[in-house]
């Protein structure tokens, strides 16, 4: 007999997107280019030569997309601001047309009873700032705080949920260590500097919010991927610990504990700098919530050649894998949430991203898109969240990744995460079966699980 699942009253049900992945029109109405403009137009960086020049054309179709959110019954919509649309040079002059776009979007969301959850930075750094060193320049903490003040000033009368950064780990690991994401650097000495300045910028933006008398919620969004040792050998256990320090603890430890995990020095070795003590006073500004992006876990084996963590993830023979090569492992989400709760004093948590790319069949007769694997993924992971709630984790809400099929960074449009199918040739949107399932979930506050 399966128990009737009940999520807490007031549990918030939403969906997420990010600016560069859906908006298109990256240079419209005075917007300044981000580092993705140069990166996607550099041959070889993005599968099939796809770019964000149009993407989901959301910059122009935003009203239709809010209608879709309403059709699904979303209570919240998590989106990011394109920094360069508002500040074309990243600093200084404000582009009023860019600010007006987000102003109109927030008003329309609220008019439809949908809570805007705003992320200030989701990887699209203004090119003009990258030309001044970007995340490698310590001044970026002030540049980011100045940008944040512009957004607070414009929207804090209506936006009650702010996140400073989305997934600093991906920015440092993809953008500065492996070079798979913009700005495409491959430098093990740069990665920790970028990572540290991202955290400093986070702290500076939180400090700015408090100083302006901000009364709403502000937090950070991190991707967390639990690391399990392949065997209980000391070598594998230590390998998993290094991988965990690098991808997970490296971000929330400074924010909550004011220090890096000791293990991170074993990961970076000579590439790990000494940091000024005052940096941690800035980074550990008290926050109101943590956004957790969860997709998968990894099982790690010691591997001296696997830089920087010297650990290799092992494929799990009996598991289901998504199109992005990620194991479907919902238990890892429960483990992740209980780890965050126990280590950092049970802060309020939102799942700010969770979802899967599976091959979706073409639109069937009558406009149905049958995506049972995605429905199953959501069902399993929401049950896992409920297990965490039962264990005492302070879960406040859940945002599915993603509202729309979109530009999956270096994968181009080849990986579809959306609750809503996008025909990128016609820009036609079609709700998938998973969108109808999610609508029932929301309407019943999770009872249909
Ligand atoms: N191996 N592995 N690990 C699993 C996840 C690695 C980190 N990537 C993310 O979390 C990105 C996050 C991003 O916010 C969004 O912009 C992306 O579209 C989604 C989907 O890719 C996810």
C-alpha cells in the first residue's frame, strides 16, 4: 500500500529557465554581448553549430510563454537576467530597454499569480567585463554588486526571491579548467581564482542587498552531485572525498562555514592559492535559502590520471541513463538534501533545477508528446524529496528543469529537458505528457505521486 504523499502546505511548485538558453535576440534593443556570443560563434564549440541567436525566441514570445506557465499551473517561475541586456558594458550605463523587458515579465507573472524567482547570473558574463579579466579580476565582486543594486532597485518591490549565482562550479570547471563552456579557458591555475571570485561576488551582492534594506529572500544556487566510492577501499573512499570536495563542499562550506574544505588542497595541489582572511568575511554573508540543482550522482574509482580530482566515475550497469549520460538515481537526491541539512544547519532549501533529457518522439496526432521516461524521472525524484522532508529537511519548493526545450549549452538543441516541446524551426510550443503530469502534481500538492 503506497502511502498518500503530502507535501507541506505552501510548498512552491515551479519551473526554471535561463536567459541565454531561451531568450534569443542577444544584441537587441541596445543589449551588450555576453561571452557566449563569441563562444557559440567560434566553430567547434557547440554541437551542430547551434547558437543562442534565436533559441526559443523568448525575448519576443515571452507573453505566449507566460500563458504556457499558466496552462501548466505553475506557482513560480525561475529565470535569469541577462546582465549585458541591462548593463551593455557590464558596468555603468543602464540599457533601459533591457531593464524594461524584465520589468514587464515580472508584472505579467504576478498578474497571473506566478512568483518570479530571479537569478542574477546564469553564466552569461558581459563580454566587456571578460575583456577586463572577468571572473579572474578581483574587482568583479564590486562590478557584480553594482549590477545587483540596479536589479534590486528596479524589481525588489515585486521580486521576493533573489539568487546571486547559478552553479559557480560549472562556471569554474567548464569555463576555466576544461574549456568546454564560455569563456573556454583551460588553466588549472585560473579555475580556483574564478571560483573564489564568484563566491566573493556572491557575498558582495548579498551584502549590497542587506545594506539597501532588502527584506526579501536572497540565496545562492549550486549544483550538487553526491559522490559514492566504487568500493570501500581507502583509495576509492578518498577519491570520492576529493570529488565531493571539488564539486560540492567547495561552494557551500565558504558560504556557511567561512572556509574551504581541507580536501580541496589535495585536489588542486600547487594550483591552490592562499586566500586573504577578509574574503571569507565577505563570502559568508548570511543567506535565506539554498537552491539545489540535482541531476545525478556519480560512483567514483581512484584514478591518478583523472585531473583534477583523480577520480573516475564508473558506469552503473543496471541503471537508466539520460541523453546527457547521467544516471537516473533519485536516492542521491535524498542523500544530497540530508547532507546539506546536516552540514549547514538545516537552511530552507528549494530544488531550483531537476529534470532529464530523453529522446522525445515527434508530436503525435492530436498534439500529444508521450515522454514516459521524463514522467518517471519526476515521479522518482519527487518521492525522493518527500523522503527528505520526512527526515526533517526544510524543503520549501521545487522547480523543474526546464519549462522549455532550450539551448543546452555545448550540446546545442540536441538535448531536450523541457516540459514543453519547442520546434526550433517554427517556434511552435507543445506541452509534453510530463507537463500534464506536472499540472496534476501541482494541483494536488504532490498527492498524485
Ligand atoms: N556530470 N554531471 N553532472 C550533472 C550536472 C552537471 C552540472 N550541470 C548542470 O547542473 C546544468 C544546469 C544548468 O543550470 C542549466 O543551465 C543546464 O541546462 C542544466 C542541464 O545540463 C544543468
